[in-house]
């Protein structure tokens, strides 16, 4: 059976599946969300902790934790960008343009 013989789901079916996925993910309890955030922080400490230690911060100190958060944020901004609508061209070439009044 070829890859092209499979039918793609209709937009309505895809929308229903998306709504079900969102509804299911919204059912997590505060304890589950806290556990997920704790796991994310442990992962960040494993990734960025050694770099912050090499920068001279004492392990498990508040400045060390702050260093981890700032390195993680910097990495996220480099990887994903600052978000839609912001950046060097926001006021320049788009909506406002370079028109002279």
C-alpha cells in the first residue's frame, strides 16, 4: 500500500481531535502541573547547572538558580525567537513602514 493511498483526515475531524487533545490536557490537577514543572526544573539544572558552576556560582545557591533560569531563557530566545510581532522589523518595515509624513 503506497503512502499516497492513505486519506488525510478532514479539517473538521482534525479540529475535533485537536479539541479532544486540549480538553484532555486541561484536566490535569494542580499537583500534576507542579510535578511537571518540577521535572522541567530538574532537567534545566542538569543542562545548565554545570555551566553556572564553571562560571563561579555556588551549587544550590540563589545566584546559581538565577543563572540557570537566565541561560535557559537565553537559549529559548535564540532557538524560538521572542514571539510573534516583536523583533527588529516590528516598528520598521511592516505596518508603520518607512514613510515620511
